[in-house]
C-alpha cells in the first residue's frame, strides 16, 4: 500500500504519462497531477473536499491497474497512464452515460459555458450521446427565493451534499434511492428548498459543477465569449493555474464578490474571442 | 406535524419507542427503520422526521437511508406484502406464472397496491431457497417454500379473508436443510465450547499461527487469506477491535449460510469468538440478510444459551478478561451490503455504499475500529481448525485451496441441496452426484461468478481454477441461456447501489439492450454495445458489484452465442423503438389509418 520510505530531504517522484513529477506525502494521483499543472479529467473531485470517487472520469492506470486518480495514493515510482486513447475513450463513454442518464440540453441551459460536464465532454471529443436517452421525469424546485434547483442535470457528484454538511453545517442535501433511481433530495418537512435554511452565500450554493443549483435572476448574465470555458478549456485551466485548479471557479460566475479572491472571477479575462470549442454546441 | 400527512395513529408512539430502545443511537438507524416498519407496515414521513429529530439528523438524511434499502417502504404497500423470489432457479420452477396467477386472483397489478390497501405483490432478488422454490417472502418476515398452483389459490383466499399470516398452514413455512453430502463442516456437529476451549488452550498467538498454517482463504468469494486478515487486524492500533460475520448471503443461487446458521449456529458463533480471542475484539456483529429474518429468534436463543453457559459475555470459559458478545443486525434487502465495506456502512446506520479502499476494514472498519469481516462458512472452518489444527486443514483440498467448500446446488437436477467437497473436485463429479442430466451449463459462484459449458465440466473447484462463493446452478439443454443472462442483468441493475457512473448507468443500459434483444428488435450492433459496456464496467467501477455485473453476459455471449443470435432481428442496426408505433399520434391527428399511413415493413 505505501511505497518505500525515502531518505529525509529527498523528493519523491512518480510518472504521469512518462513524465517524472514530484509529489507530497499523502497526495492522491489527482492532487499531485493538479499541483504539477497536469490535467486529469474529473467531475466529482474538488480540491477542498475529501475524494469521493463516484464519477470515475479520472480513472487512470496505476502500475497497469485501473484505478480512480482521485482515490489512489501516489507512491514513489508509481507509473500512471492517463492521457491515452483507451482511457480517453472510456472517459467519453462515461460522459455519454451521464448525458443520457439526465436531461442535458446545453443550448438552453444557463450553465452552458460554465459547466464542467460540458467542458469535459468537449475535452474528450464527445460529439453525441451514443446511448439511448433515459429522459427521466424530474420536477424542478423553484420554492426558494434566491436559488433554483433543476435536478434534471444532476450527476450525483455529491459536492453540494458535502459542502452543505461539512462547510455550511446545514445538511440541506442528501442522496436517496438506489441504482438508476438514485437521486438528490432536499431536507425539510416538505422536501423543498424553500423550507430549508439554505442561503445564496452558502458554499453549497456555488459548488455545483453542472446546472442543478442556480442563483435566480442571473441566468445568461455573462455573454458568450466571457464564460468560464469560452476562453480556455478544462485542461487549460489546470495548466494555467495549477495550484488552485478547479476550486476557484466552480462557483457560478456572476456571483457578487464574496471576498474569496477567486482568480476566475477576477477581471481581465478575455471577452472578445470565442474559441472553436465553445462554438460547438451540444446537440439537444 | 402536518395534519394532512397524518400517519397511522400509533406511528408517533412507535417511533418514540424505537428511538428509546436503541438509546437514540444514529448508528442503529437501519435497525430502527426496520422495527418501525415491522409495526407500521411502511415508513410514514412524519415518523421519519421524528426519528431524524431524535437522532440529530436531517429528514433528508433519514429518507436517504430508508430509500436505499429495497425492503423499506416510504409509501404504503398493503397489509400483506408478497415478494416472489425472482432468481432464475425460481423461474425455472414456474414462479412467473404463479405470480401472475396470484395477481389475477387478488386483482392487483405487480408492484402496485390494490385500491383497498390490502395487498401488494412484487418480485425480490433471490431469497436463498433455490433448492425448494419457487419461494416467496411475506411481510419481510416469513418465507413460503415449494409454491404451487394450489398454495397460490389458497393464499389468495386467505389474504382476501384477511387471515393473519401466523394462522396460515404451518407446512408452507417449512424450510428444509437438504444436506446431500457432508464432509468436515457439515458432518459431526460441534459440542458447544470444545473448539473455543482448544483455542484458549493454544492462546491467541498460537491460534493465529494455526489459521495461517491452515492456509484458510475467505469463503465469501474473494479468497483472501484469513490468517493475514486477522493478523493485520490484530496488529492494527485501536481502542477496540470488532468481529463481523457476513451473513448477507445475497449472491443468487447461494443458500449454504442459511443452513449453517439454522443448524450449526454454535459453530458460527464459536468461530467468531475465536476471532475475538485472536484479534482482541470485545464486540461482534452478525449481519443477517433481511430475507433470513425468520431465523432471527432461533439465533437469538442460541446466543442466549451461550451467554448462560459462559461461552459469551464476561470471562468466557472462566478466562479472566476474555469478554466478547455478539449482536445480530438485520439487513433490509441490499445485495451490495455483502461487500464488506458496504456492510460496515450499513451496520453504522447508513446507505450501503462501498467505501474507498484502502484503508481496508482490518485497519479501519466499524466506526473506524480495526475490524475483521468474514463469511459464515469461514468462521465454521475456523472452529474446526481450532479443534484439529492448521496442518490437518491444509491436508484437505489442494495446495492453494485448502479444506472443503460447501456448494448450494439448484436448478435442473434431481437432488438439489448442499454438497460439501474438498477443493479440487471436478464440476462433472458434482453434476453426477446431484443427478443432473443433459446439462447445458452450470453457473458457478452465482451471477458474479462464471458460466461453464459442457466442454468445461472437467475443470475443478479451486481458487486456481474455478473459484466460487458457493452457488452452483444447473441448466439443462431445454433452457435459453440468453434468458438466464437477461435475468442476471436485471438483478445487477436492481441491486446497483447507484454510487458510481459505470455501474449505475451501465447496468441500466445493459438491461435496455437485453430487453431489446428479447423483444426481437436486436441487431449485431447491440451485441457490440454489450461488449463495450462489459469492458468498461470491468475496469472503471467503484466496487466489485459493477465489475462483475457483466460476467454472465460475457460468458454466455462467448459460449452460447446462438442463443443471442436467435433474438437478432437483423445483422445491422435496429432502432430501440417501433417506427410504426411512433406514427400513431400522427395517424390519430389526421384521422388516417390506411396503408399509406403506416410504416411499411422493409425487407431486411
């Protein structure tokens, strides 16, 4: 389980796609890769939270064995393959599974351009659903004055569950059901968000990587070209800002400044250019 | 509490009682929900809210746990809840027609409660009565075996006249042990205390050394070395160590643990107590699958007798400071809880989602304590090793697979039941002994195991050849192996915990493809997609359930491909929907129904 211990003061290395990278003791593969500015596609992982391991998008081969990069600890000399044709094809299939499981209509979704699922699908070259859609019937919850919940887009990453429980101390969300019927639910006697003490300033309100938890009255406020993934891809983000990686900009962009100093909401991002990958639209 | 949602009058009192009984311990949530439901018939939302308040949880958290388990109901399911065991072995014996007959007689649709709220009839995963099926489970308490048309007719009449289940003919509830071949485990019964006395005489270190010498490997299927697991746990630092017996025998076609618990409970508990001696544990749990609720009282009585005779409790067998006791935790219908970390999550009162491993339970298990989780049969083997020594055990079986293995034999054979053989026994030998004729295939180890066809019957049961957790389902040449695989596909989709993408969505996609093939709308393309899903799920899932979910599919496509191709409509792509049916709305709107308004069937 743990690799050989190193003499004090010596750096430990592992290889990612043939490249030697340093790591800190206790790092998972995904943490070490992110710190080094190397992108391993992922959805349910967030640097501020304990690994979860549910989306499986970050599945790599570690010393030849398939494993989730977010839950696998790095050991000295570990050889990790990630950016290979086989693994990327597998990621694309997993993404297609998530797309057909829910109702993801990118052109009409206000999270479009800020959505990690959409960005990762572009990254993996996903061009269509491949599988037949499930078209689940999931009503939206508009009962809260400031927040809309559209469960149709949920990928069950549980980031909101974890943020609400571990950071906000409110446990507004929970996971219910099993199998393909697994679903996100809301606490309170009525099971509706309006009956909870959830607030827009909660960590859980800004953590959703897809378009489930949305602030009201801010839809489409950011013009195409200025959205999170218009300018750079999910991979570019990690490469350009390795230390803080996805943590900074999971929050929906137009959120008023909360003093977090998040680089993604800082001014100066290009608003003019619309790159090719943002021009392609997910077919509804 | 809202008046509109007002539950059964006594639900509130009942919830309060359940809370008090478990000292408001949130780790007992699954037990509380089971007990509440046993009183109420279902789990009213207000009562869940009351539990949540009493446990310091949110209603959503409690609802999340309750909705995870197939045997817990958030809506009324009728005074009588009838669940037909839906293993392939039940189907071979005609369960589907019997269920349809019962539904017709009671005037209810499968899965729906009748308008009068009297009864609901549905399917459940294998109830572990494959050798005496078709079987069913009633009110999550009693089981009825050997169903036939006359029992179904009488049962419908009893339900309609609202006769309590306790007053039904007692012969219906008879469960037979059917031990057909006994070896060292199913042979001479244990004289309670003798194995434990032998272990105490050896001492913890020497006992562990014997287990290691025996090369005993876990009987749950994975075959991890028991001695190594126990040593890891023994050495792991912790205030407390825990012994868990995995009696969540959920693998379809497996029923050996039912017999071991019914007839050899002392051997199981004694094995656990030896585990406590070795690891230093003071607390033990038996995780008993909900389907085996009917043996709970008998097990509790054995525990009580063992306490009274100082085989459990304080200063066991007079050894000062050797304290250990066992509690039984009832499952509530979740196959995935057979996975040891999911089992521990469930023991802790949560959804049975497998944990991220490492750390493994031996180091970080129940409530973070070092925990050994072993199969019922493993504990039985341990008490034999305590009596006769590791070398004796290692002398049975093969070098890599020592000792004996108990097989639950069912399906197309004359003498279904339990067969115990030393490891290394040929598949063909077991088939001969159980009276199987004209055998087409054997599913060894259940759906997550391996499907063997006739040319492989010379292979042997052993970790190094054909490993098994104990199921041995026989199919003769009259059976459609595609339908067998389709049943297993539905099983895995039904039992997926829903945590990881590939298993949650993948098992559902497999079902869609298999159903499409069954409906005669399949093409080669669909088989290619099934291969693709199999490959993905083998590497990418969070736990073994998803990883093995496509095993039956892979084996049957490879070995019984004609069974699949019979279902193909064409060799090319076929859509999953009916083109002509899609035009029906247009026909209705235009008022046309002539030939031109129909999609002409093109010649394939």
